[in-house]
């Protein structure tokens, strides 16, 4: 119970961006509910006046009824506008909040989730919460108001009938209580299956080329079919369960309606009530039954939003990256990078990097080599503060200043990761990603240095050529060269290339690497490479061996070149 209250408090907090308009919309909804009950009484008076042939009274009630109808239409329009505004405002804020939280979260924590799982949380779970705030809660409030007014009106004109209708309430409460646990489990299972489905589709589409070249189209479609069938079975089970409970409610309410009808008809025969009262009774009964069924329908969204709340709270619990609050001279100067006895492992007690100490001076070009899986990329992740040393420290030093490396220092680094990391858009848009203020001349120079100018000029639309997701439309080597130009344009004091020239031919690779030496801002350059030719342009070579970092003698480059080749 305490947990549910905490979740409801959390939901209330999330509704704040649209609470004012939502409250006004709910008040209008409540007024509309009251008006609809009052309409039943107007129709009673209208019918009785018509039966008594009282023309003046009939006209009076017709005018009142018309005016009420018109105001209801206007109020409904206003309510719908306010609800749409609140709903969009709350959903946008929710999605922005969780997207921002993910953007600033610790990389290691994020990597525990499948991207489709995170996507479902940001899109589907936030929508569930939003629908609860903007749909279910106002509906509960207006239903309770309609129920209350209808009950008291009925109590005034036919007390026995009013008491009879209200005994239905505890029965509904009982049905809901019985359903709650089952419904919660259904929602969780369906949501988990949805995530599995989305992840499968996302991964299959991303790797469609592999699916095709392994001739696995049929197998993939069969897998999709299997997940869809599991999803269908769960949805059918849930639907059967809610239909059965709905059926119980319908049987109850139809029986009650029948009793009210019999009661009214017999009273009419006995002359105990007028014809107008009979129609009012039936309408009022409907106005009790409708909010009751609406309240019953609210149960499922309540359960699903409590489950969605739990899943969004999980995102909130992801630790955010910490920065230093002390950004001084390092930002504008060339720092020395110093690793002091650094160890790191992804799993407890299994260190990938062991007691690494080294100093990298400003302007140096360093190669990091070593067999696959030795931890070269892990070392770069440490330098980028995506992960943090378990033991030891990484510092940036500048004259007498020394700072522990943190995420804020990423602003000193231009990084070219492995693989294709271009965005969909034009080549210019991609180039400006890290430095929107770069001039046309800067762009030309960066492209020339990265050996990409020639091929870009040969494209029909040159720099305005649109490229698809992950650089679709370009060769691997062309995409790599644009990624290198993008990093050159960022003009930061540290440049890191993680196998960033792997798709280039040897001649182009050497030419691109040599051009790093000609960069005007003379960055410190760290190159991870498996390519022997790259070593010749480096000032120092560091080799990872079983987790230890060993500095190689430059005279041994020919030997190293042979071992890498
Ligand atoms: N996110 C992760 N979680 C757990 N283990 C990881 C993770 N990333 C890498 N590893 C493990 O850490 C080790 C070092 O990986 P890393 O990617 O740093 O090697 P590498 O030297 O860059 O390899 P390659 O030359 O093949 O790119 C590997 O054994 C790998 O399985």
C-alpha cells in the first residue's frame, strides 16, 4: 500500500507541467456531468408539461434544454482543447526528462539495457503515465461527481430505488480487487513481450544484410512469428480475463436495469409516478450505471500505469555522470595525460587493465597496439571517462595544475570510434556535428587532410549529398574519412582514433595519418591500430599485453610491424 501511495505521489509530481489546464478541463468535465444529470430532470418536466398540454411550460423547458445543449457543446470543445494541451505538455516534459536522464547517465549503467527496452520506456511507458494523468484521473473525478449527483437526485425522487442501485458499488469493488493482481501480471508480461518483439525487429532490421547473406530470411520470419504468437496468446488471455469480469458487471447492471424498469412500469400503472418521472428514473439509472462502468474500466489503466511508473523509476535510479566543478586553465591549454597505477575490469575480480602507468605529453603521437580483446578500446573508454578506474587515477596536468579526469574533460577530446558513426543528413551537417561554427574554408581544409575532398567533389550534390542512416550511400572508407574530417574540425587538444582508418587502403591511411602531423592545432594524438604502416608516424608505441602496458622501443618498429602484419 505504501509503495502504491509513493507511486501515486510520483505520478502527481509528473503532472505538474500541465496541472493548471488539466484542473480547468476536469472542472469543466464535472460541470458537464452535472449538466447531463440536470438534463434528465428537464426532460421529466418537459414530458410532464407536454402531457398536461401546458404550452408555456413546454416552451420554457425547450428553451432551457436548447441553451444547455449549446453550452455543453461549447464547454466540451474548450475541455477537449485544454486536455489536448495538458496531455502534450505533460508527455513532452516526461519524455524530455527521461531522454535527458539517459543522455547524462553513466555509460556502464546504460549498457546494461537493450536499446529497444530504453526506447519502450521513453515512448510507451511515458504515454501510459500520460494517459493515466490526462485520461483516467479526470474520468475518475467526473464519474464520481456524476455518480454522486445522480444518486442524490434519484434519492430525492425515488429513495428506495436509489438505495437499490448503490448496493451495486461494493460488488464492483470486490470484482476489481479480485482482478488486480492478475491484471498487473498480465500488463508486465505483455510489456516484456513487447520489448522482446521491438528488440528483435530493431536488431533484425539493423542486420538485414547479415540476415540476407546467411539466407536466414525464413528463419528470422519464423522467429518473428513465434514472438508474435506468444504476444497474441498473452493478449488473448488478458482480453478473456477482462471480458469475463466485464461480463459479470454487464449481467449485474442489466439485471438492475430490468428491476428499475419493472419498478417504474408498475408504479406508473398504480399512478404512483408520472410518465415524466418514469423517464427521469431510467435516465438517472443510466447516469449511475455509466460512471460505475467507467470506474470499473479505470482499473486496468491504474494497474498499467503503476507498472509503467516502476519501470520509469528504474531509469531515474541510473546514476548520473559526475563532473568536476573546477574547470580552470585546462580547457584552453594543452594538457599532459597521466595514468597512475590504473586498473579496471568489467567484472569483479577480473581485471582487463592492470596497474597501468604512463605519461602522454602534449603534441605526442602515440600508438596503442596489442592483440584483439586485450583492452585497447577499454583504455580509450577510461580516457573518455565513459568508465572509471577501479584503482589508480588518471590526471590531466598543465603547468602546476592537476585535475582528476572527469566527463567535463571530454570537451578537450576529438574522438573517432570504430565502425560507422555518421548520422543521416547531408555531408555538411555531419561535418559540422562537432563544431557548428566551422567556416567553409575550415571544412575544405579538414576534408583535404582526411583525403575526402576529391570523392565529395565527385558526388552529384557535393557537400549537400544526403547520406542515409549509418552513412548509407557511402563506402566504409569514405564514411571513415568523413568521420575523420568531422573530428579534425573539432580542433581539440587531444585526438583519439580507435581503428579509425581500418577501411582505408594503405596509401590513403598513411596519407591521412601523416596529415594529423600537419593539423594547425597540433593535438596530442592516440591511435589504436592493428596496421603496421601506422606505427611509422608515431612518436611512441605502447603495447597491451595481458592487461599490462609496455612501452616498445622505436627501434623495434620493424619487428612490431612484422608481428602486426
Ligand atoms: N561492456 C563490456 N562489458 C563486459 N566486458 C566487456 C565490455 N566491453 C569489452 N569487454 C571485454 O573486455 C575485454 C577488452 O575489450 P576491448 O574492446 O577493450 O578490447 P580491444 O583490445 O579493443 O579489442 P579489439 O582489438 O578487438 O577491438 C574483452 O575481453 C571484452 O570481452
